[in-house]
């Protein structure tokens, strides 16, 4: 079997493709010693008045600087697809203002026939993509840091990064051109092993160091399998905050792989790295190697479609609604506890489980007081939510059962 067949998940890619020696050698080249492509666009004050363009009403979002997470109560009564007006936003810098008329997708590198350079790339216009055969997929995108805040609030551990609760996730229907089609049209060589998609948002600067545009490599096997170069979200052109005019959608991989505002793709016949798979989006901590460990698939999570510290009336039947999802398989079952985990009841599934599983459970609290609700899911591979999430310093992939506080008031 071709070794590349093993490279469609992130952990295997890290272990098989790179290996420790190759990784350490390449990781030293991810900053100043690797010349970055010249920027295709630079933000100005007029073009970029703020990090996020769309309205962020308090009843739909919790704002974290350049990011905004969906409030779960805003999804009550919503089907499997999250409308764009309440889909979470993860920005490293800000949402750029781009024109479909002047946008170009530029491909270069040793993995293409003729090895086109960054200065003389293969180009696709927006109309070129619209003219290619299209596909539509329903896929979930989730930030690797989703749930990070619970490392601190629930487990008492200090981690770095945006303190998301569970709202950095969303499911949408995406339409676009398979990345495999774009690569083949650009002249893909059999020797190609990696692609490095790059966004058109402004360079990311941290600690006084300019790390360049957001970019993260994919193995060619994953790129050819199911990655979409998307230009529509839920039947409409991509909104600016979600990647207009074009973004990647990389099913089952962490959200950073689904590069927004896609502008360049390097195709290489040697392994590629960037700060986004060497410095970030790796597990670091006492239980990991000194150079860290690349994140694997998203884990299993569950959330209630209720306000945090919300209030319910005693003596009435309430239908608790929520959603569960997994990066390794569809959801097999969900159990819900209304007494902080002392007893559990099987939730009722709803919908077809596309992207995630919606569920509900009737609950009639008899007495006023404070209660802790918990939901735990098991996916079809048997991956279940643990009581405690393994610690890592950057707070990635929190998948433990979350205690959701509510207050039950005296009924009228």
C-alpha cells in the first residue's frame, strides 16, 4: 500500500510524514529563514474598521477580541445548519475586504509540472472556479481550542489562548470545487507530497515576531480525498467573516486547516511546515515530547442549547435540548444528567445526525435551587467523553463532560 494512504488524519501525518528528525530540522525554518510569499493584499484603516465585519448582538455571541463564539441558546429551534448570522468567527487578525473581481488563487511549487514559482504561478479567477464542476457538502468546522475555558473554570488548570466555552463550532452546507480538481488543473505531479494553503488576512504578529500569513500544510492524500475549495455557505456566497471570496473546508480536521480567504497554495514534493503546525496546534505539556505532538481528530463533545446560568421554573416540564458531535464518527448515544452526574437518562435523538446529533430530554424540576446539568456522548467508534480532559498548555481539544449550571425558580 502507498504510504500516503496513511496520511489522511493529522496525528498519522505528523508521525509518518515528518518524523522527529525531519520535524526538528524543518521547524527551525518556519520563521525568518523561510522567505514568505509577497502579500497579495494589505489592510488599510478604511478597509478594516474592526476585526469582525458582521453584527455581533449580545444574544447571539460572546466576543473574545478578534473572535466571537456562538451562544448555544441562539441555536434553540435551529436545524442542523447554523445560519451565517450566528456562526462563530475565528480570526487571527481581522476580516479582510476583498473583491471577487480582482481575487486570484495562485498555485506554485515543486509538486506541479514545470515547478511554477510564487512570482509566476498558475492562476485561477473567481469565475474560473465557478465554471468548474461543483460539489456540495455538509461539514462541521470547529476551532481546536473549543472548550478551552473549562480547563481553567472546571479543572483549575492554567492554559493560554481564547477562553472559549463550547461555541467555537458550527455546521454549514458548503459548495465549491474539490481541491483535487484544482490541483489536477494546475498540473499536479505524482511526486507531490504536501500542499500549503495560505490566507489573505494580514500577517500574524505575536511577541514582536511577524509569523506571516496564516498557513498550514496538508498531506496530498487528504487534499485529494475530501477537501473543498468553497465559495458558498448555506446557499449564499461566503460572508466576509467566513472566507469570502473563497476558503478551504477540510472535513474532520481542526478548524485552522480550513483556511479562510484562500489566496495561495504551495504544492511541494518535500514535506512542508509552518508555525501553525510547529509552534501552535500541537500538544505541549508534561505528558508530551519536548517538541510537542500534533493534534489528532476533533474529539467528542456535547452542549445544551441553554443560557449559561439560565433560569427555569419549578413544577413545569422543560424539554432540554442540545447537540453532540465527534471528529471520528457519528454519535451513537447521548445520556443526560440533571443532578450533577448522580443519575443519567438516555436523550432522544432528533434529525439525521448530519454534522452533529441534536437531542432532547424532558425534565420537570420539582424544587427551586441551583442544578448542574451534564450531557455525555459516545460516538460510533466508541469514543466517549471523559470526566477529565488531558492537560496541555495551549488548551486544545477539551472533550470532558461539561457541567452546565442552571437555576430553578419557584413556579407560578
